[in-house]
DNA sequence: CCCTGTTTTACAAATATTTACCACACCCCT
DNA sequence: AGGGGTGTGGTAAATATTTGTAAAACAGGG
């Protein structure tokens, strides 16, 4: 029979049972060398037998910390409605796993508005010791503000803007954009459009890579960027509208995310255009469904797991008063069928190669 | 100029500035009627001007609570690697939004193993006032244990097992399975197989619906269930293996999730079978990508948003010492093209109908 | 002016933990 | 035998808040 739940066991209970003072219990449980090994063992034994669990509120109060990191999804779209991109969940999972290694808690927020006071909301009441923000957003003023106040902050984002000195971890978006676009061009495509909202720094990096690939090939004049938000609907509707207005004026699409790419492909198919024969499409992210789409999606893979780990490591350094440098992760082009390079592609090849991941 | 960050402003600072005692400040900030309206106004004004934020650790310590709810993803697959089903993120988002309304924090856990002591981990150190578990899992002993210890607990799951008295919110999985299967049968399919692991109660409910639909139609003998885990890979591989072994012995597939359904469709296509002509497929969840898959996926929609709201409402009741009843949400069949009923389906129809909802 | 009753505010205890400082005992050396 | 170091463990203060109780201030009626 466990203790009465109305009075959970506290340090003073242990102290009374062990016949020592509370401070001794505290030191014993923290393996403080001031305490004799024998007493320490005895006290820890009593604590175990009473199923004692330290009260984190009290400890955090005394130690002026929270042992918690806030994780914020910051896609810019207010209300937090439409962030169901699978990419996000993978990222949060990776962060959660790594934080658990550090025995830190993960406080999740998604409905934080751009005009809120982020410092007050995330750090002000000492709810968290540090913040990880996923997505740099269109307006990074809240992030700058956080950084200026000295809050430990790591951002998953794009390139550093001038005056933004917070620690950014990101994929090499320019490299990814370049890989994707060069690949399309190398397959003979001559009019490749870019689908994505360049107001987001991470998207803008992909756009830059796209542009340099075009100019490298002497096709700089054919550049065309169309702003699209982060959903499949948006990709679909944009393609329908565009072709409805102008006809099919392009033979390649580089989409800023896999979700957008899939919407775009559906739009092309709806209008009777074949992918990849008429239009080749490349996405970004390599979400889990990508190999199983029709056609299987050629895309740029980001190392989400490593990214999550890195962000946690860096935010822990900042919490500990150390410095943390920005870091850029390489991307990898995954060639499947939607680009036209690999019409025979079947997922099974991939899983044999990778030993089922 | 904000205060020196090394000494955040506390109640005693406000008290000194206002020339009153700390207790008066506390009551004033909590709008306690014991405090004269004029002093209250004055104190709140001072607090605002000093950018005062209450220290939640201290408050929680004093009030013996944490103002936090733990949310656990419990798909049973240890390590927390493969839960990137978009369904999960939608659910967590819905829960987070609703918790924010209550001004409660969301503590996120995913790497909790089945053999851990859930109570210690989630509640023991007073980290959370209650727990929401997403997924009943194959083994619900940890959940029973939590409930027996009196922890406020709400579970997203399937049907109640005998002896499990925790509060369950769920979709009407039997209804959904019945809708899906009956739909396939009404389209003339005569050999429909079920893809999913019935060890999970929620999946088992869908399987029950599938079975009753078959027996209702006199096709009970044709029942066939194949265990598949929660990923597209698994759906794909299962179909490849099955047809490789036995040839195409079925003309319909009801998959326990959209991810599985998409993997299965890809497997069928890989072997040269047409969907929906040769085999009709229906999924479950209506994830955002479903309308944009090829063919657009016929599926059973769950009201995730309402589910998240309900779970939060119920867990708050439990935290407040009230009771909370289980609740079952109706499902809705969404007919697109993968079942063969609606070959002309295009996403745009849907979005016009729903006003881009 | 005093008594009563009401309004307003102060005092102090309580929450569970950590830690700087102090005290006691013991042993060895002188 | 006393002094100084060392190994232990206790005392009390500190963290920021809430709340029961006491007390002061104040008004009104006799």
C-alpha cells in the first residue's frame, strides 16, 4: 500500500525516519561527499523504500531554474492551425529524445502569436531555462528581442539576417536548392519554376540555391518564383491558378517542401499533365510518405534527427553559460521518380539499401 | 531599461515600492476582494510598469500543483522512433491549443518505455497535475496503474477493456470500420482484406466494424486480417509479400490508417495492379495529404480537433476533483477516388464545398 | 469619549529544497 | 594533555509565493 496520496513523502519524512537532519538527506541523495558512504546508502535505501520523489517545484525554486526547455513552432501562420507538416513532428520527436537524455523537460507551445511578448510568455515566469524555436518566421523581431534579453535561444531557421545574432541551426538550404535545381536542369529541363514563400529565410535560402543553379547554367532569365504557403492545398491551388491563367509555360517545378510538391503534382495531374514526362517535380524534406507517393517524390533530404540533437546540445551550452555557434547541416538529393531520372524506382530498392532504416 | 537580468523583480520589490506588505501585493494581483480597489489598481499598475512576472515555481510549490499536463505518445513502439504519422501532430496541436485556453502548460514526452514507472516519471515529482496519453498501446497495464494511483488520466484509445476504468476518449472505430467496409462492399467488392495490428484496441475496433459489415452482407467467411505496424513502409511491404506469396486474391483493402493505405496502394501499383480498378482501398484518419494522393484517398475522417478539446476538458475536470465520463466521437466517411466510387474526384471540389475550411 | 462592527492591511507560518556556516568528535602530534 | 586538523552532520537562512489570523484604522451611535 503506497502512502496516502494526500501527503506525498517529503525530505523531512525521510529525515525523521533516518534520524538525521533534512540537510543530510539532501546531501545524501545528491551523493555529496560530505556525507559518509554508510549513512548515504542507508538514507538512499529509506528513500527508495518509501518511493520518495523529489519535489521539482521546490528544487527549482531554490536553484532558480526550471530544468525545462520551451519548444515553439513558429511557422508564422497565426492560430497554430496548419502546421501539420510531418516534418515538424519528426523534429519535435528528435528534440524530445535528446532532451530526455539530459533529463530536461520539454514544454510545448504552438499558439504563441507574433505580437506577444515572447520573453514573458516563455521565460518570464521562469517556466523554462531556454527556448528552441522551430522556424525563423517572416518577422524575426521576437527572436532578436529574446536574444537581446540574454535568454538561451536556438533557432531552426535559414541564414542569419544582419543584426540577428541568435544561434541558428539549419540545413544548407542553398546547397539543397542548388542540388534540386541542377538536377532538373541536368535532365534537360529548361524552364523550372520555384514554389515557396521567400519571406521565410529557410525558403529564401532554397530560392537562392535555385537561382544560382539557373545562372550557372546560363538560364538566369528563366527564373520564376511563386509565393505559396506551407500546405498541399496551397501548392495545388497555385498550380491550378497559374496554368489556368497562362497555360503550361514550364517543364520543371522545385517546391519548397514535400507537402507543396505533392499538392502541385496533384494539380498538374488534375489538368492532364503528366509527371514527370510533361513536368518534372522535386520537393524538399523527404517526409516519410515521399517514397510512396505517385510518382515517388524526388526530394532533398534534411537530417532532422541530427538537427534536433544539435539544437539541444547548443541550447544546453547556452543554459550553462557557454557560447554556441551556428551550424549548417548538409543536404542530400534523393532521386526517385518525380524528376524523371529514375522511372523504374520502387521503394523496396531503397529499403534494401538502407536495411529498413 | 529592463531590470538587471540577474535579479528579476519579485513581489517584495513591488511591496517595497508600493509601501505595502507582500501579502497585500499577492492579494491585489489575484484580485482578492479583501484589498481596496484603489490600492489594488495602484499595485497592479506598479507591477505592470516593472514588468513583473510571477514566479511559477514558487507559486506551484505553495499551491501544491504544477499547472501542467503531461502528454505522452504511446504507440507502443519503443524508442519513440516511428510516430511521425501526421495524425499525431494534429492531435498534439489541438491539445496544446485547448490547454493554452486554460493557461496550462503542456509537457511533452515520447520516449517513455512500457516498463518504466509511469507514475514516477509523469507525476511523481509533481511535474504535472494530470496526464493525457495518446494511444492505448498493446499493453495497458501502465495506464491501469496510473489510474489506480488516482492520477488524473485521459486516454485517446479504443474500447474499454474489462478492468480498465480510466477515462477514454475515442473515435467510434467500429462505426468507422463499418462505414469503410460497407462502402467497399456496396461498390461490389467481394473479397476485402483488413490491414492493421488488432493488438491495439483502437485498431481492433476498426477490425470489429469491418467484420460486422462482412457478416451483415453474408460475407463473413471472406474475412482476412493481416497485422501491419503504423508506417507506410509496413503497408507497402505487407502487400508485396502477400501478393508475392499468394497472388492477387482480393479486390478491396481497408487499411487501419491513411499512412498504411498509401503504402499499400504503392505496393499494388508496383506489382502492376490498378487502384481502384483492380483493388479498391479505403484508409482511416483523413490526414492532410489524403486528397492529394494518387488516387485521392477515400478514408474515414476522425474529428481530431474535437477529440483534443474533449480530452483537455476531461482532464481538467479530473484535476479539479470532478468525474469524467468516457466519450465516443462519430466518424465520417469521406469518399474520394481510391475506392472507385468517384473517379472524377478532384480536390478543388472539396475545398469549394468547405470554403477552404 | 468609548464601544462595536466593518474595512483594510500587516504578520507569520507554510510549502520542499539547497547550501554557507558552524559545531562536535576524533585522532595524531607535540 | 592540549591544540590543530579532518571528517561528519546539524542549524538556519534563502528561494517566492499564498493564506489564516491578528491587528490597526475608521466610522457611527450612544
